[in-house]
C-alpha cells in the first residue's frame, strides 16, 4: 500500500470544498507545529446541521487530501454526529496506513474541526489513549 | 581598538584539509560499506541513507565495543573494588583520553561526557552563563543556529536580562560579517555559534571570529555537532573556550555527547546537575564538589556509549578525516550538478567547497514531506522539515526544506537514485494541481 494512492492524489490536486465562506458560523484555523502545515475550516450550521463548509490552507498531500475527504464526509451531517469522528475514521477515508509522523498530517483537519466546533484542542486519538 | 580590527567581506573559509597539498588515497567505499551491517541488509529496496546529519550509521566495530562491555565487564564505574568494575573504569577513562586526543585537547579532564550537544550547551548556559551574565550584557549567536544553540541562550537571557543579538546571513547562506563591529562589543560576554550549519552545510570562519571575540573579552562556544564528524577540529588551534558535539553524528552511539572546555573556565564554573559522583564530601546543608570533569558528571554515566564513542573515534582515525572530507566534497559537487539539472528546484546555501556534508532544497509546488515520502518509496532516506532551525527557515521565507546529507559510506550512484526519486515526485505531484 502506497501513501501516494491515486485517490489521495486526486483529492490533493482537486480538493473538494476548497476555499472560504463569506459568513461562516464557525471558522477555525490551526497549524501543525511539526511541519508548519496550516488548515482553516469554515462551517455554516443551520438547526444543528452542517449545511455548507469550506477548507483552505497549505500542507502536504496527506493533510490536504484528508481535509478534502473529511469535508465531503461531514457535509449535511448533524454537528453533534461529527463529534464522534476519530482517528480511525480518517484512516478509513484515506484507505492507507500512516506512520506516527504522517498520522499528524492526516489528522490535522479533524483536529481543526473539533477545536472549532467543540473547543477540543487535543490531537484526535490521543485523548482516547489517555482515557484507557 | 575596535576600529582597528578588520573583517573582509570574504572571510577565508577554513578548508580542512587543503586537498591539493594532501594527495590522498581515495576511500575504498565498498570496504567502508562492509564495515556497516545496516548497509548490507538485504531488503526489497536498498537503503540509500542520506540523513547522516541527523544521525550517522554505526560501524560494527562500535557495536562490538559496546557489546563487549555488556557481555564481559558490565559494572558501574569508579567505586567498585572488583575486577570488572576496575576494567569498566579503565575503559571509560581511556575513552575520555582517546576522544580528547581526537580534538587535540590538552588534557582528558577537559572532556566532559554529556548526553549530546544539546546537553553540553545547556551545561554552559546554566553553569557558566548564570554565574557570569547580568542585565546589560550581550550574547551573540547567528541566525543559522540549530535550536539547541539558541534556546539555552534565550532561556539564559530571560533569567539574567542579558540581551540576545544575531549575526545575520547572506542569501548565499554565509555569515554576514561586515557589521560585526556593531554586534561584537565590550558588552558581548559570549559568542555561541555553529561551526557548520546543520541545514546549509556552511563552514563558518570560526577561527577568525574566536580571535575577534577574544579581542573584546568575550568567551566563545562552538557547536561542533556538524564539524567534528567531518573534518579535523583542533581546539588548541581554534582557541575556542567551549566545544560541544554528539557521538551519534560521528559513527558513535546515541546518548553520549561531549563538552570540551578550557580548564580554568571549567574549574571556576559551578556544578550543573547535582547527585552522585560529582561530590567531594556531603553534609546535610551543603557540600563540596569533585574536580572536573567529575563535577559535571552527576549520576551513573553512559558507560558503554563512552566506550562506543571512543571506538568510533578510532574508526574515523583509521579511515582518515581528510579522506572523508575530500570524499564528501566529491559527493557534494556531484549532488549540486545533478540536482541543478532539475527544473523548479531551489538549492539553499553556498556551493561545495564552502560547505560540507549537506544539500538542502525545495521543488516548486511540492511539500517537503511529500518529497521525502516519494523518495522513501525508492529507498532514499532524507530529512524534511525545519531541521530545528526555524529562524533560518524564516530568513529564507520557507516553512520547511528537504535535506540530503552525506558521510563516508555514501556512493555517487546513490545521488543518481536521489535524482530519479525527485523526478518521480515531480511527475506524481505536479500534474494537475491548481
């Protein structure tokens, strides 16, 4: 399994929901201090449902492809439901295994989403490990 | 007095050695590679290891020296009154002597064992720095420092109120020394600078800067992490006050580093860490301390690692630092030539012969992590990131770069594979990106 699968490269080259919203209900931006990747996510939320969203930023194929896939996944979903998404969901979307360094690239978008939507500041997956 | 000093724009770059004056037998690379088990491993992909500036590979002789300690005389040193402890003590102290000779220290007590370069620099910043610096004093560093030679001084500056000042670099990645007289004054108490940039490979004219610093009464700490492994560093010739380096970048193990210091300074300095081994006598409220180097070596040291580092030093001596330096120059020349053929490449830092060991670059529109990721698919190990040198990245206006670094065991055809891997990355990642 190659981390440069065609599907990932397609998302990287032509990301879905790329850009910003003019009047987002939630907008949040963060970077990965390990490599400087930066992602911003804008959400429009009506009656608890994510009706529209955009992301933008710069980063490697993994971080941008994961952001693109995540936005496709959550559009139209209840904001509360999105709270349940975690590390394994992202790995399922990407469809490839990631080593510990690239894992942070893959999880950056979800981290930004959770921080913006619920004020959860940790890396997805790590809070679970602490609880175990 | 300051006005009389003269700093030409083009400072003489110390070349160790002058290759023309030292005709050498070229390295027998295949024989050298045979000394490293990891390079002989049979895998689907060859290991093309171009990350020696992060950590070098370890020859079997070093592994065997450490193995022998654990298998035949594993014991704590200094106070064991029995055969194997005496043997371990003797080997540990003999290691100090051999490592001291490697950098031409006057006496073995000037070699303090630490964990790594970072700990060596922290030792000086805490011990010497806290005792000698106060508000109004200045610490001079360069913008090309590794974080390990910046953060200890930032912390010292915050503790004491001393001001941190920076020598800038030119776009070519060499120190900008025209305004040195403004930066290096009677207020400067210490100059902390790297001998070789871990990112750009630039060899800094440290000998000239040490003389200039001494002329205003400042002490000088040289970060030798990237120089000591690659060419002859002679502390008496340089006249540096402190030199810090790490074992694992010079064919030795991790967990062992060295701080060299001038004896009078080390003797005056207060201890850094307190604990066993560093004392003369201990009372309830206060203690007296052991002589150097023991004063700075609290607790059980990394015994096998010190013995391993001495084996590494013997190995480098056997191969010959001059031959290693010349070989690396050949690799660098070839790497510059091959990589310059690639469209949309930016290579940072000076040309070969002004640098050693490393070539740092970016390809337009491709994230360094992706470049490193694609190179990994063809077996090439490089480093991508900020290389613990964020102020230098900021100077070049980039977040990260890719660095390929070389050592005695690298071959020219490995650079061909690097080149092919970069072309592959370009084909994969710059197709339709908007």
